[in-house]
C-alpha cells in the first residue's frame, strides 16, 4: 500500500470545541498515524500519514469538524511520508 503524508492547518472557531479529541478519534478509526495540536494563532495543526484514500476521508472531515466547530478554511499540503508515527496522538 502506498502511503502519503497530509499536513493541514484548520482555521476558524476550532479551539475549545474538542476539535483535537474528535480528530484523533477520526484518524484512529481510519488507521492513520500522526498528531493534532492547537497553535498559538488559534488554528489547529494536523499531520497524518496513511493511505491516500483514508487521508482524503480525514481531510473531508476536517472541513466540517465536530458539531461545535466552525471551520473557515483548511490549508493543505501533501508530502512524502516519514513513517515516524505508530499511532495518532494529541500533542500539547
């Protein structure tokens, strides 16, 4: 299976609404590795690795987020995977 690396910056009302927790749930359900963390500018950073198909599913979810979130924009870049992740975690 060919793997890819998704780097996404989610902007909008995305902190304080359990965005990280739900992102970890989605990514784990999809079998992805990586992390999610809040950034000082109010955005949420997501780095995930896995199959392109599953990453696309996560990306679709990131455009919506959990019910209390209000996603305004998702900046996306695709990179070569580093295979450094064994699970998906919330970073602080």
